[in-house]
C-alpha cells in the first residue's frame, strides 16, 4: 500500500568486521541518493561489533541509512554473559533488532516464548523488532505454511499492545528459501504476507494491520525484487546474501527502475 514506506533491510549475518562494515556502508552512502531514500527506507542489520562503527559514520555524515542488530537480549541488564541488551542498542541509536531469525531458531533453540520476550524487550527500549516468521520445507510440502506461520506470529505477539504492534516489522521468511537460491514466487509471498495482515487485523484492528510493514525474505536479488514488491501485502524485503554486494543491494533498493 502507498501508506507504508517500503523497507529494504540488509541482513549481513556473521559477515564483515568493523573495518569492512565502514567500507561497505560508505559504498552504500556514496551510491544512494535522496531520491532513493525518499522512496524506500534503507537499513543494514549488522553484527554487534559493527554497530558503533556504523553509528559513527551515519551520525558524522548525517546519512539517511538506518541500522540495527540481528538479535537482542530478553533482559535489560544483569548476569547474562555474552548477551547484548536493549538499552545498549538504544544507546547506539539502533532503529531495529532482528528477532527470531530462522538461524537463531534452528541453532540457538529460540522458541516462541523467547521470541516473545525479545519482542517486548525491543519495544521497552524503543527499538523496533523485525520479527522473522516462516515455515520449513516439510511444512510447505504439507501445505500448512499459513497456519504454521500465523501460529509463530500469535506466539511472538502474546501480550504486546496495539500501540507497539503498529510499529513492528514482520518478515515472512520461508526457511527453504533462505540462502538456498530458491526464491518463493511472488504469489507464494503474497499468500502468507496477506494472511499475516489479516491476522493482525483479527488480533488488533484493521488500522493496526494497515500500518505494519510485512517484508518478504529468502534469496531476494535485483532480478526478482520487482516481482515480489508488486504484491499488495509485501512492503519490502529482508536481504541476506545479496546485501553483502553493495551494487546489488543498491539495485534492489531501486527495484522500481
Ligand atoms: C536472511 O538471512 O534473512 C535471508 C533472507 O537470506 P538470503 O537473502 O541470503 O536468502
């Protein structure tokens, strides 16, 4: 919808040290123009060790690029060795925190309860969650992608008030399409992204549902971005592999061209 500014968010995963992060962000900054930023919100989701460097660059050069983390602790401080808190991310002016990425669900045992607690931690600290949901190949083959994904959504939003939810970003990422080169068809993306919006209207209101940006993620490239973005309930993309190539990422931002 025209009311929702599209978001193109690059998930760097565990790539780019802080020096590489500076070089990469400078490349993006050099290429992107006010025309790009007026049409599309651009964000990079970096390793924790890159955030201070990216912040310094963005602040110093008044860049319009947004940035955020790939995870957040459910706790605000204390004896949680190795974790990074919401207050720490807020102090670095992170706009976003990715929550519940399939790689964290798969390798770090993140369940609905943890994802829900992290969503609340982000909102408590003024950081907007990019909540990742989506089914694996077995679920897709059984044709249960909508009910599976909506159950993840319900769990993640348990006890989250409408005033917060209207700011959330939901990323529909079918696990079978992440890093596999296997992209969902625009119709597959629309089916589940549309169902997510209907569910938000049921859980909250149509007004809230109309405000939430629903992204698609999974092997998005410059060559397939326009078809996916043409879908009425797809408001942007979460881009992994292709976001590490600055030229390719800029082409995705310019998907309309
Ligand atoms: C992701 O990590 O969120 C993602 C969508 O990865 P890729 O674009 O590489 O499939």
